[in-house]
């Protein structure tokens, strides 16, 4: 899949809008994350994931199932995804139950359903939408490009690293407001309520 080359000078809001319109049109809230791989120039190619972004979810899954660069590249190359690892497809049917009415699960503990498949990523491209992988600096990778809560990086030395993205509202001065390019005070005040800064905090992935 082609890589999205983004000029990030002032376009973060546009990228977030693209994410919301293409990926989240069902308005279902998950623990969002971004999964990336470090390149030799220390830039990052990454893709968005909607569900299970917490370290005990996607963190453990990445450490267990993606431990070489080729596998990580293949995962990211598919673009934005609903889940890193699931049996679900976009056409999965009802959950399967045994004769006692209990849900049937596979060896990994995934609930099985009609029309499902072996555990694998579920890409938005499979339903005809989604976003291409993003090529960016490390600093931009650790911003909430699509309202992510966590980012995961497969480093050059083959280690998975995780950062939790803490969002803090920042105070904007009158001079700062004048740089936003808005003509009326009403417009400026509206933008002021959305002024946030993201602080990445290194977080351990549980064993």
C-alpha cells in the first residue's frame, strides 16, 4: 500500500478529520492507538488501530505475534485497521454457542462466530475505506493524529516500545490568538477551547 506523505505544518486537524470521517463513521469509541516501525533515518511509518490500544491489549499482541521487521512491515502496510488481531470480518454473523448455550472460543480465547476466520488484522480497506500508512517524524508520530491514546514503535534494535499520550489543555494568550488566522472574536474563542498539547509518556508493556 502507498505511504501517506504528510506535510504536518498546520494540518493535524485535517488529518484528524480524515480519520473521523473515513475510519470512525460508525461512531464507536475504542482505545485508539498507532503502530509504527522506525526507519534507518529515525523517521516512522505507522498505521492507526481503533480497538484494544491499551498495553495489555495491543501491546501484548504485538510483542507475541510481531517479532521481526518483515511481519511488522506487513501489518503496517495494510493501513488503518479496526483490530490488530481478531477472528471477525466485516460480514461476521452471530456468535457460535455450544449445546449448553456457552460461547465457543478458539485456542487463543477469541469468541467464534458465523463466517469468521483465523485470527489476523481486520483492515478498514476490507470494507472499502480507511487510511494509508503515515510517514512522519518521531515527534509527529507521538502526537494524537487521530485522537490516539497510545503509540507503539518497533525500534531499529527490534524492541517494541509504548508511549501513552497525555492530552493537556494549554493556556493561549491574546497574542497567540492573533496568530490563529481568524477574523472574528467568536471564531477565535471557538478555536481556543480546542487548544491541546500532547505529552508522550513512556509506558511499559506487561509481560
